[in-house]
């Protein structure tokens, strides 16, 4: 069986600031059947994580620019691969059955066909919305948790400073630290973001780093 698969791609390599007009929705015909005995699997994508590292994958590359093994370049017109949640449509892999939920590396499209080796695991939603598994239970949430508690190892009552505090990881670090019992200060790049940190996300204090000339002096206040 064949279906039309819509996916998001870039129109050209990015130079400068990224805008919505740099993207387009494309469509291709794909088969949603697998060969008997194969390890292939067809997924219906439900949620994907849109992470900052993707920007470097679509920029025009200079001769000196290198991408890491997990973030190879994506050419114009190609579909992005990304961490996400999906439902199994057809499976040649005995470990995954039709209708099961999985989490792992999928694509920015309606469907994806995975062949050979792939990074997937079965997902137990644990009663939480599926979107949580690409957010607080996904890359950003786990990075924030590990960075704070495994590396930073704060103690209750200590002061925690969060740089880029309104970002996908920073705002979670601040909230984790606050829940843990720390005094939390964050910095961000606009008055609106500073207000978000203090009024919505529970930071004890925050400041706009663009308005400061001396970070040490700002923190002493």
C-alpha cells in the first residue's frame, strides 16, 4: 500500500537568521508495507522535538565547519530526523507490534520508514500526555535534570544561577532547582523573557544580560 507522506524541509541552506519562510511542506509517495522477514518498520509520527542543534544542520557549511555524529547536515528538500513519539503502523521487527507507541529517532513528517538499525524503544506514557515525552521527559528535560543534579549537585538553600534561562533547557533547570529548594536567578535577552521567568516560571530573580556590562555586579545585586 502506498500513501502520500507530507514532511517539512528547508528551501535552501540557511544564511543569517532563520525565518518561517525558509521552510516548506513537501510530499512524497511512500510504501507502508514491509517485506516478510525484514527488520523494517513503518511509523505514524505523533510528536517531534524541535531542538536548537537542528539550526546548525541546515546552515550553509564552510570548509572549516564540522558537524557531530548525531547532527549531520540536512540538505534542502530533505526530511529532518529528530527525536519523537510515534505509533507502529506495520512492523517486520518481532519486538514491535502494530499499534504500539514508540519513542526514538523519527522524522519531521507524517510517516517514516525505518530500515536496518534504528534507535527506538517502546513507550509507556505512564498517564502523561504524549507531548511530555518530547519535552520534560525528552532531550531538554533529561539534559536539564542531569546537568543540575548529576553535575551541579546543588544543596537545598543554595543559590543557583541559570544562563539562557528562558531556553528549552534553562527554564527547566530553574524550575527543577526551585522545586528542590534553591534560590534561583536567571538571565535572558529581553524584558519579556525576564518577566516570564519571574512571573510565570517561579524564578526568585532575573535580569536582562543585554542591559548589563558586568555580570559579577549584576549577580551581587
